[in-house]
């Protein structure tokens, strides 16, 4: 069965729209997301445009600040500080990746954790570890919402996460092991140094693939009846599409789908849910649900 990110994201956007209208009615202003985009990377342009468009759809205000590739780290950090101080901005994201001369760790740490709706700041990550209220990184958050929507049983299951990035794999592994729903899994976090990866993945009840390699997870690596979450977004140029490219996941969907209980498509799965994670974090920030007025 398909875990349909399109259907679930549209449904949740309706709820977010109603909540944004309530925020406007009570505070006199819309939830407001600011995004900073450096350079012109094709993927980043698409993601940021989609985030801005979705803000508009649900009744949020959005502001995009653009810089050329050559912007200095000092100038970028000064802009972040300025937005941190702006009481009319609820959420601030800086689209990754950044040019090599800018340290992403410094950028992440400079964003005020009260506005860190991407959930990458060490304070939010630390609070997530301790199961305290925090902004959960948008992609893992979107995956949790999808599992919840389909009432996927997770307690006691073996969840294998493939990929250990700071933005997807590592936080996902922590969330799936938490004493919460979705969670309570026995988690194995795997990466490029993992031995016998095929065997490890084959033992999974739930597979979360965040590798960045087209069709990496093959049918032979998937147990009958497994739940498969495909985070990968791999772009290839294509003459057959209007946009000029085609998206592929990390999972060989055609071969794997017949074997598993549930699977996310690419596109139409986790990518759309990531936007929902970001919108929900921004809404929570506007409503001061995470940190109150501190
Ligand atoms: P990273 O490149 O940061 O991390 C990839 C991970 O995969 C690393 O931990 C790496 O291991 C591991 N890996 C690479 N090759 C292998 C291998 N042969 N065997 C086992 N593990 C391997 O990627 P991200 O986490 O940022 O993104 C992963 C994918 O998800 C990409 O396609 C990205 O575009 C997509 N993505 C999608 C989002 C969405 O909204 N749907 C959001 C964010 C990302 P090691 O650490 O050892 O190098």
C-alpha cells in the first residue's frame, strides 16, 4: 500500500490553514517564515520556491532573502542576527548546501534556536535527544506524521535507517527509538562503513533510506511485509519531462513495492511531508508552543 504524501500533505495543509487563520485572528498577524538562499543551485532553488509557495497556500507570510555565491560569511551571519532580532519573524531557515567558504556549523548555531524551524540547532537537537519540546528537523518530522496518519505499528519493530546525515538519518534514528509513538523501535543506524548492509536491511521491519543513490535499496534487501520509507531525491536530466529532469528515490520502487506492506513513492512521498514538517514548526513558533515566551 502506498504511503501517499500527496494526500496526507494536502489534508494537513487544510488543518494548518485553519490554525494560521486563528493565529491571525488572535494576534493580528500571520505566521512568518524567512528563508535565506545563497547562490543558484538547481535543487535549492526548487526547494525554496516550493517552501515559499506552500507558505502562501496556508496563509503564512514568507520572506526570501537572496545572496550571490560570493557573499561573505560575515555578511550572512549579520543578516541572520538581524532576522533573529525581528519580532515579526517566527521561523528562519538557511537553505543548504552553502558555498565552501561558509561554515554551515556557524550558520546553524547563529540562528536563534527559538526560530530554528529546520530543527538543526544544537539546542533543538539536544532537546530532541531528551524527548523535550523542540523543533524536530523537518524531514524526520514529516516522516513521523506520515507513519502516524497511516497508524503504522512501530513499537518493538526493528527499524533500519540507512544514512547518518545530521539532517535526516541521525535524527530519524533517535526519533524512532524514543519512548513515544511513532517510536519505541529497536533501531540500527547504518552508513557507508556498515558491514553486510544487505543482511542488516533484510532484517528490518521498517526501512528508512536516506542515502542519495538512485535505486540503492533493491528487492533482495527487503523482507516481505516491510514498511519502506524512501527519503532519497536523485535528479537526472530527462528529455521526457517539462522541467527537464526526473526524480528517483533511493529505493527501486517497481521491484520493492510488490514485496512490502507500505511504501512511499518518489516524488509524492517524503518530500511533500518535509514541507509539512517545516510549516508545522513555523506555526508552533508563531503560537509559542515550544518555548513559550522565554
Ligand atoms: P548525505 O549525503 O548527507 O548522507 C548520505 C548518507 O548515506 C551518509 O551517511 C552516507 O554514509 C550514507 N551512504 C552513502 N553511500 C552509502 C552506501 N554505499 N552504503 C551505506 N550508506 C551509504 O545525504 P542526506 O541525508 O542529506 O540526503 C540523503 C538523500 O535524501 C538525498 O537523496 C537527498 O536529496 C534526500 N533528501 C530528501 C529530503 C526530502 O525532503 N525528501 C530532505 C533531505 C534530503 P557516510 O556517513 O559513511 O558517508
